[in-house]
C-alpha cells in the first residue's frame, strides 16, 4: 500500500465531477440546457455559490457553454477528470466566491488596522490607486490592476506582515482562470462605478483614522462585490 497522501478535492471540483458524471450518464445530453443553478443546488444538496464555481470550472474546461439570457448548455462530455492536480493548492485553483467570502473577514480587519496605522505615504498610495481606478472606468476599461493596487496599499498600511502575505495570496487568485472567466460575465464599467464609490468610502474612513468606519465600509464593499458576482446570469452584461 502506498503511503503517498492524496490531497482532498475542492468542493466545487467535486460538484463539477458530479455534474460531468450526470452528463456522461445521459441525464444531461450534449446540446441540452442544464437546470437552473438553484435547481442544480437542490438536486446536489449544495450551495448555489459552489454550483456557480463548478459551472465556471466546467466552462473553462469546455464541457458547458453559458449563453447569457438563455441558459447553460452542455457542450461536450469533456476530458476524464484527474484524481490529482499539481496546482490543487495554488491560489489560481481557489473558488472565486470562496475567496471573496474569506476576504470579507480578513480585509475588514486589515482596513481597521490601516485606519489606525496609515502614514501619509500610505494614504498617498491609496489615493493614487483610487484615481487610477476612476481613470480606467471612465475609459471603459476594467480596473483590475488598480483595484489590486488599492487593496495592497491598505494592507501595506495595516502593520501586520502575516495579514499582508495572506491578502497577497487572495489577490493572486484574481488572475486565475476561474476568477477571470467569472469576471467576464459580471464585471463591467457600470458595475465598477458602484465599486469605486465603495472604495472611496473605505478610503475616506481610513483617511479619517476611523477604525470602525473602515471595517464597516470594507465589509459593505466586499458584501456588495459578492452579490454582483452572484447575480443572475440573465443580468450579466453581454460579451462581445
């Protein structure tokens, strides 16, 4: 018997395999439309966010196709799932909505600490990132890099290196294929207009050295961001 440990599969990967097994068994034929997310969650006894992460993973792998305003369709049987992935524990493999839920807890405290410890140079870095976000949005660009710069500037001001390193991993996940594909559907200049206003509230609280206000405004921002990425597929902007 081999003593080599087997890494546990992430929940959304387990759900993706269940859906793919149903496709291979013929319950969901190639070309047919899958049940709605809510119905799949009920059928599989899992949460809707986990189903969404599973569906995004299957789309990245070419198993399904999301047609905005119409539904989710089976595209192919896909490749045989592997039991082990060398990238299983990398941020790129983390479920996007799980990452956002984790950020809700740690970044609220990062913002609160930043409000206590932010220096003039820290505030200048936050203001510059916020200005870059506004410039990107006005030009019709998705300001992902400037958003990362803003959150990084807050972390740099929190005076806790462990929290800084933890946030770096969360932000690395933004560049993963699942996060980017989800962003293709639910990130838009209009949505970012709302997000930038939320960032401004966070910055205002930190600038005022209002620890409780910084915590609350960061929680509000991340809660709203999670809602935007959990919206109905029908409300997602059309992709050109």
